[in-house]
């Protein structure tokens, strides 16, 4: 039997293993995590090279925790049985991950454990990325911003940390700082797809649509190695810039067909990650009453989404699936999914139930919206709706803003034009370069008999012609 010796992973922290190949597999996995790569399964090689390596086993367990519980548990058992031989770094990662994948975890405690881990091992950017994902699904960018700032001093030359810094900054509305962080990451590594993504977020928010599209399309050649999610999500942003900027719908259609839906043809594609971005784009079109021009595309994806293998993977996707199924007339399946979500909610602890109740409310609202029951959908959302409180479904500001747009449309479709006008004016104070928002204002003015309707329409036309 080979003797264990201490070897270092890419951060310089010690791991107890006899196998250089095991360390190589772990380091390759870390790289895949940081680049949102499509070969994260490389971590499964680590236990093959050293079945007793605690770090290799617990990271393999984390990778499989959402897709194959039985195999994940076997890796947990292997890690646990060898814990006494592990290094302090391995023990710290083990404790943070084992709690993160536990069935009834408290998210706040899971984040605290990662904070403590990173106090001791601040160069572990894979653990920082886990903390980022955790905060994303908690809908809380501020704690993560504090954490990334905590470890930033020892990671200044790492490109990936600057993209991680940029994301909570932009989610907190600190756009100039977010742009600077994104650019710094990009300067260090021109192929950092997450830094591309974050800068696009900023440019898109600032209504600099043409600049955003040019920046992203110039860098798109570096995206194919990315995961299905990251690849299609970056293209989703490009499509959304075209859509929000008022470009011809043919540009949106081209991106959907060539860069989102076509991803499913790849052998290593992850379909649910594609469906999330496909549906996110199609819902935007529906809210703009522009879905008819997209032919049978929604029907094609909805057929696949009747398969329950795509359900209950994440709340945001489930809510989009509810909309899609209800929109194409699969109302019984949409209702079945909603009832399944309610059942899962009932199994959560009280704290989690209180948080996720909004996810059910949003799901019920999109169900009614898709069926044309606008009054019922509006009643579910209420007269003071603000989607920022619903980020716990696991969506960025840009992803979730479509539900604010849906709410504005519901106000107009139910005759509440004066309330809609007030809401739309507030949106224009933040983003006055979006033609669609001016179109909504024009519509509310027409309903109110306001003579300013024509000037609002003219403003929309000017933007549509000047953005692209």
C-alpha cells in the first residue's frame, strides 16, 4: 500500500494523498468551477486515483449531490471514514460541504461556515464560488460582497475573483464599481466568461445596448468550453440587449435558434440549463405580446418540459415551466407542477417555508397570466408588487425583472392605467433608454386620454432607430 504524503492543490493548501493524478483531477475541477466549464465531472476521477482522499471524495459528493444521491452518499462515507488522516484544509472543506449538502440545512449557517473556512484559507476560490451560489439562491448579494472583499487582498492577481466581486456590486446597484471589477478581471484573463457576463449586465442596465452587444459578440468565440448554462446565458444577455434596444425580432430569433436551442445538439449539453435561458427569453417576448412571431418554438420546448425529470431542479426554472405549460394549454401538467412545489414547501422547516412562500405566489401568478386570467394574476401579485423581494427563486435582477414587466402589463390589461403610469414613470427614472417602457407609457397615456401619448410613442421610435 502506498504511503500518504502531503501534496498541494492550486491554492497552495495541503492535501493528504499519495496520488499526483488525484491532485491533478481536483485542480482541473477547480478550474472548471471558476470558468463555468462543461467538464466539472472531472472531479469524479479524483477518488479513482485515491479512494481514500478526503478532499477528492467530498468534492465528488458535492458535484453529485443534486443529481445522484446514492453515489454522492458513497463518496461522503469514504470521506468520513478517512477524516482522521486529512489535513486541516481538507477538514474545513469537508465540514462546510457536508453541511451545505445536508437535507435540512440552514442557509445562513452554511454561509457562516464558508466564511470561517475562507478566513483560514482565503485563496480557495472554489469555496468562494460555492458561497456566491449560496448567496444567490438566498437572494442576498450583500453578505457575499463582504466575503469577497475579505479575501480580495490575497487574490488581487486572480482574474476570477474580480468577476465574483463585480456580481454583488451590480446586484446592489453599484454599477461603476461593478464595471471596474469586470474590466479588471477581463484585463487579467480575456476569456473570463463570467467577467464578460458581469460587464454586459452593467452596460445593459445603463441602456448601452449596442456597446454591450458588440463587446459580447467579439468575445463569444471563447464561450464554447463553458457549461450549457453559461454559454446560453451569455447569449441570452445578447438577445435581451437586442430585444430591449428595439432591434428587429429577427436578431433575437437568430440567437435563440443558433446559440440557445442548438446547444441541445451537443453531446455534453445539460438540457435544464438550456431550458432556463430559452424560457427566460420566450417569456420576455410574451410580456411584449411578441411571442406569435416565434412560431412553434414554445410548443417544442413545452413538449420536453412535460417530462418530470426537468422539474424541481430549481425554483426559477419551475416557475418558467409553469408559465410555458399553461401557455401552450398543458394546464393540468402546469397545475401538477404547482401542487408539487406546494408539497415540497410543506416539507421545509418553518423559516424556509416563510421565505419560499413567495415562490409559490409567483408560480400561481404566471400560471394565471399564461391562461389570460389577468385579474386573478394581478390579485396574486398585489397592488404593491416589487419583484426584488422574490429573488429567493434564484434569479438575478435582470432575469427577474420580467415579472415586474408582467405586472405592469397586468395593470394595463385590467384597466388600472393610472397606477401603471406611476409605476412606469418610476422605471423610466432608472432606465429611460428602453423603448418598451416608453411603449407601456404610451399605452397608459392612451387609456387615460392623455395628449402626451404621442410624445411617448415618438420617444420609443427614436430609441428603436438609434440603438441599432
